[in-house]
């Protein structure tokens, strides 16, 4: 089975959203094109889904501003603007995304005391979301990952897929991703390649 994993293609990470990624909405066209080409047996989407007052929000830390470094449960944590709060438009998938084609949605980031960039497990690597079990049951041999943001949720989702799904070919669709910082994107691509993840263009998917 060939699967497409769409990471956090939500209003919050698109222009106008609370944690907007430059040109983030451009990934919607790439996702829809891949879906419409029809080569994927399964389409999976992750959704950042935070409770109000989540511990990754700068607003939950007196004296901190968005994008400062801070701490959460004793570990270094980027202080994000309030974003993707459950059941708000910011957390909804981009309205143009072909959500009708999504077979499975994995929400993440619900625990107020730990962030979850990866769709597979929390940043402290303890609590798993269950996506790995679900994927294993589907007999997936190729997993193509794309979405937002390259340097955070896409990176950690793809790295966890590589580590937690041995035997599955994991590929990153580079033109289907946009990132928060240029340096972060360059580092992410290096880390992904080092982990054995092919970085490809959507036309070669
Ligand atoms: C993300 C920061 C905080 C992402 C989610 O989707 O990349 N980044 N929450
Ligand atoms: Zn988040």
C-alpha cells in the first residue's frame, strides 16, 4: 500500500493563521494534485489540536513572547503564539484541501504539558498517538510525507516514521512543504536525508 501523510495543513499555519508559515497555503495545491492523480491507496492527515492554555503557548508563560525559548515540564520549548486551538477555525484544515479524500485523521498536541511535533508521539517520546499501530495494520510499504511546517512537524513526523515503521520506505515531498525558518528547513532536509529519507519532488512521487 502506498500512503500519503499530510502534516498539519491547517488554517493556523497558512497566511492569516495564528502561526502562519510563509506561502503555507501553496502546499494545498500540491496535496490536491497528488490526491487527484490517484496513485495513493491511503491518505492520512495530522491535525495540531491544542487545548486552550497549552503549555507550548507563550501566553501560558508570564514574561515570555512568541518565538522566545522557554521551558515546558523542565525541557527546552519554543514559545509559540496561541494556535490551532481545538474546535476553532485556526485548527480546521485549509478549506481548499480535498478533505473528502482523507481516510484517517491523527490529532496531536492535546496534552497541555508536552508538545507534539510528530504525528506519531509527543516530543518527550513517551506517549504515542497510535498512528504507527494503525499504519502497520494497513500494510503500508511506501509513505510520502508533506505539509507544514518543514522544520517542525513535518521533520519530526518523517523521522519518527523512519524509526517506528521499519521496512517502510519514507519519502519527503519537498515542494509540498513550507517551513518557519530557512535555516531550520535546511537543517531539517539534512537530518531527513541522513536518516535515510529520500527528498523528492511531487512530480516524481
Ligand atoms: C507546528 C509549531 C507548533 C507544526 C505545530 O505544525 O509544524 N509547529 N505546533
Ligand atoms: Zn502546535
